[in-house]
C-alpha cells in the first residue's frame, strides 16, 4: 500500500492514479478516500491525475491517538502534496475535507494550488458562538461524541440511513449498498480519531483562512443539507473568499457527491476547465 510518513511519524495511506493535471480529494468525517470512488473514476477517465488520502486515524492510515485537529490535517495533506511534488493542483474537499482544504491553502500557501472546490463543507464555523449565532449548539456535537463512544457501529448505520444522504426525506429511495459502504468506511477508522475529529470539524473557525485564499474556489452546497446546514455555511464561505463562486443545489443532501455524482462531477469538470 502506498503510504507516506509525516514528520510526527504517522503513516498516511494514499491513492494516486493516472497522469495529467492533479486533482486532490479530501474526504469527510468519518470516512476514507474510498468515498471519492465516483469522482476519481470519472476524472481519471477524463485525463486527470487523481489523488486521495485517508486522513490520520481514518481508513488505512495509522490509528494514532493524537493530532486529530485541523492543523495536523492540513499538514498531513501538505506532506502528501510535497511527497508527490504536485503542481497546479485542484483541491476538492467534502464536509470536513472542505475545512481541511481551506486550512491547507491558508496555512501552506498557493504555490502548488490552481483552484479549489469545497462541497457541503464545514467552513466558516459550525458551532454556535456569540459571533456565530446561526451555528448549531455545542450540545449537538457533544451528542455525536456520546454516540461514537456508546455504540459507534449502530451510529454509523443510522447516520447514512437517515440524514447524511437524505434517506429520511419523504419519497427517498435509500440505497442499502451506499449505507453499507458508509458503515464499512467508518468502521475501518479509529474511534479516538473520530471522537476527536468531531471537535475539529465543529469548533475550528475558518473565517481568517477563507479571507487569505486568492485562487478561484467553487463552493457547492445543497439547500437540504441536514448535516452542515446551508444558510450558515456555503453562502457565508463564498462571501469571505476573494474569488469564491457559490453553487446551490435545490434539495440535494449532505452526501451529494455519492447520491448526485453525475451532477457534481459535471459541475466540477466545468469549473476545472473554465
């Protein structure tokens, strides 16, 4: 398995397929690079080089106890891009991965980056604070941690079967295969990484990161996102970016790269080529 070792000794698994302009994918919590199958197959078929890694503690990367925060996530991504010497790369992040991409570009600069896209992403800030009254109460995220600690397997069954893919909506047609694949990816990772990761994705404020970014960024968000609510995320991120474009998807759920892959892939391709 291809891995790199970070400066703090963590083995990070990655996939690297094809040749051409690189597109680097950062996955959401608590999944793995496998969540990008539909995108990686599409883009490698369109002449791009596609790269995706498993975040520390997730998937096939080392299940370490520490470093489950946005600084380490961004630094791990930087280690992958440096190891592969990627240039003119397009970075695509979903959910927590969108935060990782934003923090990586702000923290490590744009010398290797051409464009970015963030999909149903956690920036600017998920948790409710006096400065962010539209955020979700901290008790929501405390509840997620409690469910991870109490019965992670059941929680990882219920989340994709319900709000993650919008399968709890009237008239929805749940895909058992998608639910099981979500569960499989989640259970590959480590409970400690997933527990700590909830704090990382909910309490990190990306406001200043977004302001630092100069490259074009496509902000893609469904208005029926039950995990990262639309009004307090996508539109606010697009406003903070110097060169941001907001694309809103009516009725699309949080997991839209999977359930609406055809639409998402076509729009990403148009943005990358544009």
